[in-house]
């Protein structure tokens, strides 16, 4: 089977790109042909892929070489969508997989003879609730992307009938269990208790809420508690007790998780979705405090109220005082993430392609 994955623009660092690279790698292992179609102004894949990469230029022609110095087209994603559709019209495949709201329309309108699917990894209109004026247009494009007649596959059950999305097909994002593994025995006996979170600037990601909660914990516990943030604003390191980390690749990211005594997630949109830091930290045997996100629940993690600083403070204090419960919830978390093994998920999507 020949599977084509078109991009409006090129690759990026967000977790959704890891999903695409890993699925492509597994499909290659299963002897399928997988090709990414990127704009010629190449950003090399942050997550390594075995798949071949081809390119489209500013005339919509398909070319074999990318160029980091190639000029971006004037008009951004609006023009890129037109160029991508022109390139798709010149290609052949068994399956074309749209993976983001800007790619849905070019895939739907292209004349390529292929089965057309759309892998939805989030309800993307929510990403444009605030921001510059163009976000209003982007939000409508995202809403319309679910109405293009593509075969939709979602990455969590919550999206099967969610606002404009309707689907009966679910494929979770996966984990490399050889990298994200646990050597944890619960809370360590070290003198400093280390909280951790993935730092993000978007307001709905909740990093600012965690920072506020940590300032309260620091007042109560002093230097016996630290907050280690992976990625984000380097200036956060100027906050008392905060250390910044910038892991390079999944191996270092997994090591970062295993260095923690507790992972905190305060994100507050689409709470039943799969959130990578939750499954990654669980897989690494780290106790999790979270607003939600599949597969977290009251039995394998500590649940907090959204936008509630004091709720985070209370759960950290509870967690520190009950090591036996920590061990129980960590073990349940390790059991919960078994369904995220990449080979199982890649085969499931291939079966959808064959239907």
C-alpha cells in the first residue's frame, strides 16, 4: 500500500508530529510505502522518520529536493493550501492522509485517485479562541475541515461525536515502550521533592497555574521542593526554585520524566483527550497530578479542578504524605498505558485503510 501524508508547510516539534513519524515508521516496517509531501522550504523532521520525503515548490510542482533557504510563499497557509492541492493532483497513492485542518481542504478538493482519510488529533478550533485577527479565519477553516467528506479517524473516543466531528474510528497516539519505561519505586527518599511539567506558553496549557501553585508550595516547604520545567520560556529559571530543562529527543525526554517525583498537568481544554505528557510520565512510573486526560482517572492519578491553584497545592501535599497510595497509583498507571504500543495502533489504522 502506498500512503501519502501531505503537509501545509513542513515538519514541526509538537507531539502530533511524533505520532505521524512513528506511524510512518511502523508502516514501513510492515512493508508499506510511506511518503511525506512537504513544502520545498524544508524544516527537517524533528522526530526521525524512515519514510521518503518529496516536496512541492511555489508553483505547485513536485520536486525531489528540499531547501531550507527556499522562499516561503507570500500568503502563508492560504497559498500553501493551493500549492499543495496542485501537487496532489500530480501524484498517485492508495491512501492520502490529511492530518491537520489546513490539509483537509487540499486533500478533499484534489483529483488524486486514492482513498482520502483525515486523522484528527485534537479539536483544533479551540486553538484559535484568542489571538490575532487571522485566528478567526483559521478557526472557521478548522471547523469546516470536519465537513469535507473525508474518512475521519480520531485519536480518542471523546472525538467520535464532538461538535463538528463525527467518526466511528479511533486510533490512539502511541508510545515507544523501550524509551518510556519505569524504574520507579514511588517517591524517593531524597531531601528535595521534584515537581515537573512540560512548559508551554499557550494560556490553556496551564503552565502559569502551575507556577502560581509552586510559589505557594515554595513558601510552605522552602528549598525542600523544586519545579523542573521541560521546554518553554527560559526566563522561568529566574523564579526561585525553578530549573529549566531542554531535552533533545525522546530518550532525553524520558530521562527527564524519570528524574521527577511528580508530574503536574494543569491544561484545561478537551479533558478526555489523550495528552502525551500524561501517558509519557505514567509510562515512566511517575505519579501524576492532572485535570484529566485519557487514561488518567482517580485510581491511577490525582485529579484536580481546572484553573484551581489551591487544588494543585493540596494534591502535592497529599501525595507527599502517602507513599503507599503513590505506589498503588503508579502501578495502575503502568497498566493503563499498555494499550498505547505503536505496532498495535499502526496495524489498527492500516485495517481502517483497507476497509
